[in-house]
C-alpha cells in the first residue's frame, strides 16, 4: 500500500516537442494515506531525520542551481 503509486508523465513546457521523451518528467501520485503517514512521521520524528549535505533536491532553499554552481555542471 505505501510503496504503490501511479506514475504520470508531464510535459516540462507547453511549447516543447511532445514526441521527445526527455521533454517529460515523471510525477508519482501516491495514496492520501501514504502522504498522511509521511506527515505524521515528519511531525513526530523530523528533528531526528537528516540527509546528506550533497542532497539538493527537496530541501528548503536549495535546488539544482546550487548543485550546478558547486559541481560546475
């Protein structure tokens, strides 16, 4: 139940070629109960959870731009 989701491909921009696979990003739609469970865990134990300093996605104030600056991509 928690490991199941529906993957939906979304085009990255309205004017991009829809025939090219690299113009899509995958979005996973999860069950609401999974999201609720995640929120409860983060609320209760979030201060004890951490991720690598090299993780830039899904962190407040960070993103791909910071990764490109640090690693010269």
